[in-house]
């Protein structure tokens, strides 16, 4: 048995005074949305509660200690200062060069815990507690590092601007075992750019040191 509100004439128009099919669907959809919204919001809040709170943001000059070439250097720097700027502008270690300042040329390469990094892309504050080696720290007094001697022997530079980064990268490349062949050395030294084009001499220097270490 049907009520007058359930009756719809054959012409598709709602009975006078009764709800239309369209309004019924709209009301049903609204009720369904309201019903589902509460559980979804509750789950979102539960997930948010489990997330770790944001780390405190350091602002203003910060005290930091950097171990550079075996010596601890205490600095007070803005957290945004790069390792390259800390070396050059605050510690007067200008051997690491600022070339592109975008990590594309390798002129700023230094070693951090024995691994080569672009110091222009590394924040000084991130290098705390690590061993930083720059070109100034390779030689032992008047005794040059074998890589430095090899660069002199093979004339692995022209203008010399990229040379510190090339030497530091070469030291790491050999240490990593990535200079066993000419092609391998070229590939693993590809992040260091020489605008003068002294690549054959640089390659010869790196390969000679790699050969010396293999024999030793």
C-alpha cells in the first residue's frame, strides 16, 4: 500500500505537495556525507597525533665546533652558513674555491669523514662532529701528499682554480677504488670540471697514485 507522497503520476512530475525524486536524492546525499565526514576527520586527527612534533628551528648565530684538518675550530655562525663560506670567510682557509656555488663544478670539494662533498651545498652546522679535510690539510709540513706531487709531475693544472677540488676528489676517488682504469677514473672524477681542459694530465696524475697504492 502506498501513501500519497509515494505516488508519482505517469507523466514523471511529482504529486502536488510531495517531494520530488531529485530533492530526495539530494537530501540522502547530504546525510551520507555528514555521516562519513566524522569518521574520516577522526582518523585524520589520530594520524596527526602520532606524527612527531616539528623540530625546533634554529635562528640567529649558533655556537658550533668544526674539526678541520685535525684541529677543532670554534665558531659562531648563522645556521644557513655553508661549510665553504665558513672555511673561506671565517677561518681564512681559502684553498677550497667558490666556483659555481651550485654544486656543479667541484672546485669546492673537501673530504668529510673521508668522503668527498661539495662544501658549497653543505651547511657548516651539519659537519659538526665529523672529520673535515681541506686541501690545506693534505701535506705533512713540507712533505706533499702523493696526489699533490703527481699533479706537479704531470702538470695537472693551468689556471689552477679547480686544482684544489680536483686533488681532493682524486684522493677520494683512489681511496674508493674507483681509479682502476682510465674510463673508471674519468667517470668518478666527472663531477670536477676543468675549464682549461687539462683532463689528460689530471687523469695521468690520478692513475699514477692509484697504481702506487695498488703496488703498496
